[in-house]
């Protein structure tokens, strides 16, 4: 496989690619080899101004189109994304290092689902009629205006589409800033949306580090900010948005619990633990990295886990047989290796993995620590890499208290054959996305987002509409109006 056509410039503004080499260069590194595959430039203040002015100017006309018209463009873009799935998946693999085996089924596909879903929904967005005797109130569902989307590096196409699709369906325009680590594929999303008929200025992409994001968030012409990123960045962006009383969606980090009871189907539970820890080399926000396993089945679980992990195909991410790729960057690899050393120093039992692979690229194999206790750093902090912590438990009430004893609240899972217990546990989880006998499913039809420090608002599903539109009420008096004087 060869690197497919790359975007022709760093930014996409007002319906066209645009370059300004005065902006600081940002190298795009292929994580499997460490080679530089592209260079983009951070947006200069002049380009930021151009994007904001263009997106503001385009918004009223876009909002004035019918939902059916807007939706048709989004659905056409979904079709193009699917037609170009191979090309986009290869580019996404170059950008992120995730195996083609994953990108070809989970990235452009998930983006297309969002465009199709919200494209279909655009025509159904209506207000309501409220009768009050003779008088009545009607509501109008109106767009917020100009939305800014800021992305993390683990799912570049998906994040651009999960933010762009509902924003555009509701009649907003968007400026999207991808992560500086993976800047390429959001540009392709913009290109495809315009090929599908999107008017100029409705969806724009600007590159840059945090300071470009901050410039967008603080601009008074921006009405909403949707961030996917870490909790520390979320705190900064939320605080900056609050100064302008802007709407926010915060999709942040997690340290989610996965509870495996002694009556669970062990093979399924092992599958859940693998999907919840090692997909995308562990770089998934909702991962269930605190795996609480009932003492009675702990050794059986670890035996099967070890056997299954030994069949992971670690290697060239472009090879369709490869099921496990490198970390996204040298920096992220170093962060994860530091956590592994902390786990060893805290005397957790290293079951497998635990060191960088001796090959080019940023590879850390699936790593499992057992006998982890709640107070260990590897059980408390988000690692964002392929490191699973296995903790013991015996009592349901005790494990629930421990599962919820965290500042995070993104996701949680339970494996058990006792469905009454499964629903009781799901109800007790302090988390936004829960799974019973499964893990990490994220269909566009289901709301996705966190509680506590993991976030504010929801992406996907009908719930996202609430976060990209606002309701205006109009009171209509049918008779004379009395006043006290
Ligand atoms: N909840 C979710 O849906 C979800 C999904 C994927 C990743 N994440 C989280 O993202 C994190 C990993 O991604 P990351 O390392 O790219 O996160 P990050 O917080 O370092 O960066 C996220 C984005 O914010 C931008 N940014 C940084 N400082 C900013 C500022 N002051 N103002 C505006 N923008 C700023 C960055 O340039 C980047 O585009 C993990 O914590 C992970 O859990 C969450």
C-alpha cells in the first residue's frame, strides 16, 4: 500500500485549500517508522481571521436552507466517505499508526455513519406548539451560530464528523482544529463535504497547536466550543469558553471500570477486556482500564487473557493481518513507558508486555498488570496506552464503591450472566456510557459522553441536537392585552 493523495495544503477555508508558510511548521510523523510523511503549518492570525469571518458570513444562508437540503449534502458526503474508505483508511493509518485492519472498519465508516444519521435527522428538527387557552406558544429550534470543534489524535476522521455532522445539520457553521499530531484526515473530510455540495465557509479546517485552539475559543464571534481532549485541556477550554458564556461540549478522558463477576462467560469477558484496553493500542478515551475480576475466576481469566494476547499480530500497520500497531507518537510512547515503570515500582505483578519493542517505530506491546490495588498510580491516572490493570474483588457493593471512586466518569462495563445484577450495576455506575456483556460499542444512535471530570454534553444520537441548537419560545396572544394602568 502506498500513501494516498495527501491534502494539498494545510488549511481549508471558505471552500478551498489554503497555505500560509509563515505559520510554524508541524511535522506529521508515521508512528510505525518515525519518518516524516508531511509538513503542515500552524494557522497565522490572518488565516484565523479569514476562517472566522468566512464561517460567520456563510452561516445565515446555510441556516436558511431547509433541513432536507442540508441533510442531502451530508448524506452525499457520507456516500463519498464510504466509496473512498480504502484511501481514507490508509491515510488515517499513516496519520495515527492505527492498523489498517482497524481504520478500514472504524474510522471513515464511523464518520460516514454520523453524516448519514444527522443528515437524515436534519429535516426532522422542529419546534413545538403549546396551546394555552386561546393563546399559544410556539418554539423554534435555532442554530447556535459558529461552532468550533477541537480534536484529539486518536480518531481524527471520526471526531471531525461526530462534531461537524450535528453542527451542520442544525444550521451552524464550523471551524475544526485537528490535533497537531494527526492533522491530515480532517482536511479530507472538508474536501469531501464540499465535493458533496457544501457551500463555501460552512466547514473549515485550521491547523495549529493549543494556541490556535485558544484563539478560536476566546473569539467573541464563536458561539460554541466542542473539545475532545484530556481533562487538563478541558478545564482550560471550558474556563475560556465560560468567559464568553459560550455553549460547550467536553469529551474528555477517563479511567473506566470493567467489572467481571464469577458467573461471567470468561471468553466473552476476555474479549471485552481486550476491546476495552488494546484496540487502537489502548488510545481510546472510554477504555475500561481498571479491570475488576472476581477472585474466584481471576487466575482462569488471566490464563485466557495471556493466551489470547499472544495471538495479537503486532507489526506493520499497513498489513491487513496486523491487529496491533504503534503508539501515535514518541511522546505518547514515553508517557506510557513511564507509567509502566511506575506499575513495576509499585510492585504490581507484570503478567505480559512491559517494555518497548526492539524495532523501529513507537511500539509497546499489550501490557497487563495483576494484583493492582486502588491506590496505585496505574489504577488512578489515565495512561492512554496499552496498559491493563487487573484488580481483585469479592463483593458487589464493595466493587461498586471502588469502581466509582474516581474523578472520571466516561464509561463502565459489567460482565455477568445475572441480568438483574447487570442492570443494578449499570444503574449504579457513575459514568455516561455503560456496557453489559460488551465493551466500547459506539453506534451513532447511542448518546456518548461523560459525567464528573470526563465531560459535559453528549455526542451522537438525538441528544447531540440539544448541544448544537437552542430553543426560542414565541408567545402569541390572540385577544386584547390588559395592563394594571
Ligand atoms: N471523551 C472522548 O470522546 C475522547 C475521545 C478521544 C480522546 N479523548 C481524550 O483525549 C486525550 C488524548 O488526546 P490529546 O493528547 O490530543 O489531548 P489534548 O488535551 O492534549 O489535546 C486535545 C486538543 O486540544 C488542543 N488544545 C490544547 N490546549 C488548548 C487550549 N488551551 N485551547 C484550545 N485548544 C487546546 C490540542 O491542540 C488538541 O487539538 C485523552 O485524555 C483522551 O481520553 C477523549
